[in-house]
C-alpha cells in the first residue's frame, strides 16, 4: 500500500516495496490572484441549473484539468460526479471558462500540470 504526501514544495511517495521517492516541486499552478481570486471567480460565474434548483438537487463535483504551459485550461474531466449531470455539466462549463492560470514551473520553465478542483453546489 502506498502513501503520498504533498505540499507546495515537496512530495514524498512510498510504494509497496518501500522505495522512497522525493520530488522537489518548484511551483504549483495557480489561479491569477490566488485562491481567494479563484473563489471569487467561481462565485461570480457559477450558474445553478434551474432544473436542479427547482428539485433542490445539491452536490459536489470533483474536476481535474490540465494547466498548459501558457496557463490555458484544457482537458476538463469529471473525476467524481455529483450524481446529477446538470451539476456536472455546469462545473465543466465554469472551469472551462476560467481565465489563464499561472502555470507550474520546473527549472524556471513553465510546464503542463494537472489540477484537481472540487465544485460544491448548495442551495441556501
């Protein structure tokens, strides 16, 4: 059984054979303006599907996407569905509409990287 620990600057991975791998991460992809700006963007641009709202459907969608070297968002996929296709589709639309991010860097150069983001739909 493997164990993975990750932080902004270090990830440690041990596998079944107890081989230890340490990866120094120079940077991680980041929404321009940081996490608060990301939350603001999501809050201002999310459109709760009317049919889901009418039926009081709530849920969490976990998406994964690529932040390309130029910061563009690509290959948005649902890795864990909310159980409702309307919520899943809105989460994909929302993430696909995001402006360019600041890409991850390795050895000072921007590189493609994956990012996982949960989107929560809750009726207040």
